C-alpha cells in the first residue's frame, strides 16, 4: 500500500529512485506472474517531468528484464497527474509526456501497460473541491481522503481513466490509496443515508456506542459500491481493460470477492517483508482471483525516514514465499522527480526476474493440498480494526506471530476466512484459531460441530479460549492482563508476557506444558495449555498470547510448544520435513503431481537494524517424508532439474535434499 508520505519522507524515498517493470504476455490475459511497478507520486513540486526520460532507457529495461507487464505512474496520492491530462490536474511542469514514452516502448515489446492511479486518496481533488472531502466524527473535513458519497468518482476518476484508455490505449489500472484510505463518513449525506437504511437515529462514534459496528459495515458497503461503480463503468467503456483496487479482498479487507475486479494485488511495505510475504500470500491465494504481491525494491524505516535498496537475494527470498503459494510477483522502484528511471537497478530486476521465471511452471496457479488451516476472521477483524480497512496499530501482529511460529515448526498452513472455511471444514485435519477477540457465535457453533464430528481445533490466546469456554474441559479461574510468566516445555523455559487466562483441569482433560514460578524446572506452577476430547474430535487451547511474544521475543521453546500441540492433535501429518527450523514448506498439487515448496527463511530479514543483506546461508540436509498411496514414477528437484533418489516403503516416500539455497520445489509424479 503506497501510503502518501509527508514531503520530507517522500523526497527521501525519491532519492532511492529506480525504475520498474511487470509481466503479462498478452493484453487480454490476466497473467501477472512477474511485473515491474514504478511511480513517483507527482505533486506541486514536479516541475521537470519527462526531462531526462528517454525511450532508450525504457527499452533497455524491457529488453533485459522481459516483464509480463509494466505498471507506471499516472496519478499518485498528492492528486497531480504526471501526464498532460485535460481532465485532472497535470503536474506544474511537464516537459515531455512520460506516459507516451512508456506506451510507445511497451507497444514495441508487446507488453501490457498498467497505470498506478490513486483512488480515494487525492489531496489536490479535495483542494479544488472541498465538498469532496470525507467528514470525520468531529465534523472536520479530511484533506487527504475523498468521501465515498461525493461525486469524485463520476467527475474525476472515471473520466480520467477513460481519457487514459482513449489517448494512450493503456491495458489496466492498479488503483492505490483505496480501501486502506477509505474512512467512516460523518457528513450530512452519509448520515442521512445511514439513518434511512438502518432506522437508527443516534450516530455512534466509538466501539462502546450502540450501533457502532452497524455504522462501520454501512460505510464498508458504501466502499464496495464505490469500487463496483468505477470498475463496472470502465469495463462497460473498455471490456478488455483489467483493473484492481489495491489491497481489496486481502488481509486488510477480509471479505468474499463480490465485485468485478479482474485481479487482486497488494504491496508489502513492512520491515520483516519476508515473513509478511508468507502471511499476505496465504490471505490472497484462496480468494478465487488471479493475484500477485508487490515487493518494495528498498527497505524503508518509517520512524527514521531512512531507506536502502534491497539486494537481489532479499527480493528472491521475498518472492519465494509468494511463488510457493501459487501467486505472481512484482517489484516496485520509485522514479526520479522527472519520471525517469535509474538503469543501474536493471541488473537486480533481471536477476530477480530470472529467479521467478525458472520457477513459474512449477508454482504459478498451484493449489494447496488441505492439511492445516488458520482462520483470518472477518468478524474478528471488524472488531479489532480502527476504521474500515487497514492493518494499522499492529492488528495482525499476534496472528502473524502465531503463523510464523507454526511455519517455523515445518507445518503446512493455509489461511481462510469464515465464508470460505465454513463449507470446507471437513477438508482439513486441523483448524487453528489465532488470537481474535471476537468470533461470531454462529461460527463458533460450526467449529464445535466440526470437532464433535471428528475434527481437531487449536485455540490460541486467552481471549480466544474464553470464546470456547464450555467445550474445553477446564474451569476458568482468573483473567490477568499483561501477566509475565515462565513458559516451559521439553526442558526449556522462556519468559512470555501477555493476557493470561488461569484455569484448572476437569477430569479427562490433559494439561500441556507448564508455567514455572522461576526460570527453573524445579518449580512448576500453572497450565499454559490443555487438550480434551469433544465428541469424536479433540480441542486444544493455549491460555496466554504467544503470537506477539514470538514476534518480539522469539525463543525456540515457543515454536516447539506450539508444534507439540499440533502433534497432539495431528500425530501423522501428510508431509513432514526435518533438518532445519529455517525452512517454510507448502504442499501443492500441479495437475496430478505433488509440488513440495522449500523456502529458506534464514538470514537477517527480521532484524530491524539490518536494511540490506546480500548473503543467505544455505540450510540442510533436509529429510522429506510424504504419505503416498503408491510408488511414484519420478521425483525431481526444480528448477535445478535434478532427479532425486528416494525410498518408498509402507505408503511413504522418503527424500533427502542435501542443501537448500533459497527456494526449490520437489516435484513428485505419481
């Protein structure tokens, strides 16, 4: 999500200038496997646009990188257009038309051209039309984000996209600053519509107010109507045009795709981008649309306003986590102030492109084999997020920490939302509920029915456990906030801190692990987790938050503790990988073949003091055991194209991979 920065931050980012490309073979195709995105968010300070941009520099980039598509600057968050628009506000100094240059060269290479267009967030539009600004709960006009009830889309956005299609024959648009910029609207038009639709007369402001979540959903519905309005209008005008709303129907808008966007996409701007890629890819993969994730070509620290370019090694490690889930990958580099691109980054682009291309046939469009699934709760999100759609205030920290701990234990995990999980529960041997404060009672009932019918359920966190209190086989004694405890498991101890639900065990319930009064195994005191039967299945709960602890104070005992609980519930997984805890694994199907993705998670990506690194130590040897009904015809390691020796015995295939560099795929042909 390209947040618009203050000018000081923005200027620093531009100093990192680079250029980018993206990948799509056919204009009518939605193959966005590998692409390049470039932009510079033109503003009132853009007085020499096009000055040093040439067709030759664009041609060099496309020739060497060979992307499927190129996505370029058009209108960023400041609201000034970087081409000579007659509909919107052009940058004050356009010496050459950058968009004409990009269109000419992409046409020569038969590469689709997409534009980066800022949607809800448009400073200049509100400057010119103050009535377009969103109104907050204090009655103040927003100077950055437009109102979903305004005529912004009809009078500027849709006409400008039509202008771009008509004059430049662009092939698609990546609408930025959209769902994550949308705000609840307290303007007169919005409130009148809300009262009429709901019958409520009192306007809620905080979660403590009656009707608050109804009001938020009213605004969310309006956002989706806004997306439908501009998407459908453009499709009617140009049916082959491909368009998406950045981050819509993703982790930060966890809803069923019910609008006519052509593909899903998002850009990852967090610091631990490698682990974040594993999370975001799992949120997008099951949404039923072609999807890709964009990596920033640089590391940027929002506190210090300092940025440094990433190496090819870093970007490959990030890409691997996206490819392993079957998605496409794109790189983002900012342009110079004058819209030119820095050709010194072409080598990195080409290197990463080659890495992705070598894996494309073994990953793109692959489908995960159901084993363990984690719930990314739509209702839990709505009760946790501040506003409509975003990932601010670290609302996913606990969930990502839970995911990272389980992936570090070499567990194969997917992520699903309620709407897609409720009809597929029986496909999964284990369902994990991370640390959500709220889950709809009706869905809790479905999860309990799943367990009673033979499923396995793992609940993580004190508040989550409380939601399922009746079926856990424990007595709830005391709830303590921000409690510091010594968690012990398998002769190891780590101090954890978080909300804690104290329990005692009922007859037939098994305690798991132990708390200790001191960091000494001689003094056990308290139960961190429990396991009990519920009908034909089992339900386990952890009574303290581990996700945030794993994010901030990672220790092996946390990983082993959670993986031990998984083994209690799922003693014989379909796939096991041993030899290193620094490998993420996925098990996919490609046609009739199995594809086991191995992603090296070593390196310094999680170290906030490291902005760039260019070495990644190899890990291994790795032993892989997969349950398989019959002896396979062939086992290959790709993209190395090496035939792998294996042992097949008792319905299992055993393979040893001597070393893993960054990302390899074991292809097993039945």
